C-alpha cells in the first residue's frame, strides 16, 4: 500500500513538473485563440463593438478586439497547419478610408478620436482566405459592406464637397475598397447608399425592415414580419448576374438591406443596418452622429443640425430594442455555427 502511495506521489510530481515547463506556453497559445475577432476600425469605443461583445457573452463565446496590425499578420488567422484560429471576424461601420495603407490621393484629416490604421493587401488576402477556408465575416454599415463588393455607390457628397455646400453631388458607381486596393472582392455586385430617407449623411433613422421568413437567421430569431432597425449610411445590396445572395431583410423600397453571401467554404453577412445598436445606446449614438462634432466634420450647417434634432424627436423606435437585439444575436449565432462546421 505504501509502495502504491509512493508511486502515485511520484507520478503527481512528474506531472506537475511537466506542466510547469509547458503550461505557460500552452496558456499563451490558448489565450490567443478566440471565437470572435472584432476589428475596432480605429476607434477605441466603436459603437458596433461593445454590443457584439455583449451578444457573444450571451452566447458563451469568447472575443478579442484587434487593430489593423493584427489583420496584416497571417499567423493571427491560421496556425502552422493552416487551420483557422477563430470562427468569426466582425468589421464595424466607421471611416474605412482611414483603415488602409493605400488611401485616396486627397483625404481629409480624420475626425477626433480616430487613429488611422494601415491594413495592406496581405491583410485583405488574410480576410478573404479566412472566408475561403470556412470562416464567417459580419460586415456592418456602408463602410464595412462595401469593402467586399466589386462596386459601390455613395449618393452623397464626400466630406470636402459637403463643407463646400455641394449637397447635390453624388458618387454613384466606383470600385469597392478591396477591389480598388488589391483587385480582390467577395461580392459581385454593387452596394449603393445612403437610403433616400438618410440623405444628406449623417442621418440615423429607424426604418421598417421586412424580414425574409425563408431565411435561417430570421427563423432562428423568431422575428415578426417587420422590425424597425437603426440605419445610417447603409446601402442597397444589388447582386450582379449569377451572384448568390440569401436575403435576410429588405429596405422599405424593396432592395436588400441584409444578406448572406457565400465565398469559398465560408460566408459573409452584409448588414447595412445596425440591429446591434439599440435602446439608449442608439439614442446617444445618433445624437452624437447627427448633432455633434461628427455632423460638423461632415459639413452639416447649424440649420441642418437643428433639423436633425427634429428628426430624432419624430423618429422613435416603435417596436423597442428586443427584436433588433434578437436579430443581431441570431446573426452572430449563425455565423459561428456555420464556421464551426
């Protein structure tokens, strides 16, 4: 019996010694693995990021917030065996002209609080290869979605034109960002925004979106036929011939607002609207966007800002935050489940 006890003690000591040698490296490796990666888009407090961290927590999923340097490093996406290190990448709304190493020849200084990134073509191909291998991406707003489209349209003046009062100026057809920067894209089609109700930008409006009852995400969320979701610069998703698009929701004009696009063995959820921004968070966000420094940065005059305040007061969320949150949660659940297969 004593001999047996001594053997067990010796085995325990050997095991402890082995773990003390390899444990830190193992822990370091495990700490680098996450279910969900959230790109912060240059903002320390991007309004799309915190809600999705909360949703991930509700789903029991781990998260990590990253910058452009992470996106550029291939080893962050794949291990030495070529296996994906995470399941879902979330790309928020924001100002994507400041996210990349290559920028237009003339670009305005960034708004206060935004730190420019330098994502390069290696980073672009990391994202696309991640999807090809079976990973999922959720891209938000006009900025996030048009990274992936072959073409894009902005029915609004740019910042410089807005400051000059050129409010009739539009840019209806140009290359999507990945396509312009690296000759690569994931969606053969055009995404055109803002919606007519949201011009001139920025306007954050609760719009009634019609849900697609045939879509898996909508069925999982058990949503009513129509829900009101906050929309800013979101564009209509218009596929070209032979481009598959599984529509999740439509804008009031009948064009696709949210849709799932297959790419390789993976997929991207293009979500112009922000179902993840709800309740008081949505109210604070649109007050800041439509009436604060950002509105002035976009060139809005004092009269336009006063009119925006009237719009906010006349445009509450009639069905509350619950269906929006349920949709955002179902989107993340779907993205993670599909990537896990």
